[in-house]
């Protein structure tokens, strides 16, 4: 980069600093930014792809674990798990559901209260 010739007149120095330097900087940025973006993309795109793939895998695994834990705690919640278990309530006709005894146990809820849970 070559040095700017210093003008002997203060008005020209002010004009350089106030007008020409900002315009020159804006033009340089406009010319340089696309090249810098291309360089950055070519160097970092493989790492970004790998990071995205790892993130997606981690999200899927986390989802599976959360569904498993929630299913263990509250019963099956995952829509692909198949049909819901037989009703735990008695049929309107008075007959017991196909799951066996209608006996229930109470399980403590960490937030307070109790959840009815079928004893097996």
C-alpha cells in the first residue's frame, strides 16, 4: 500500500480525511468482502457441515432419551410406539379392562400431590 502524499494545505487534508478516506474505505470493503466471504466459506464449510451433522445426531439422541425417560415415568408418549395401552378405567358396562386387575397404587409426585399408577 502506498503512502498518501501529504498536502501542504490544511483544507485538502481535511477533505481527504472527511471525504476521500471514507469513500476509499467503502469501495475497498465493497471489493474485498465477497473475496473474504469466499475464502472463509472454502476454509470453514467442511467444519460447519460436520458440526451441523454432530448437532443433529446429538439432538436425535437427546430426543430419544427424553422420550424414553418420559415414557418410563408417565407411560408411553412416543407416537410411533404403537397403540396406547388398554384403558385403565373400568368399561362403561362395568366390566374390567383387558389389562387385568384394576388395582392402583399411588406414586409420589416431586411437584407435590400423587399420581395414580397401575400396580402390576
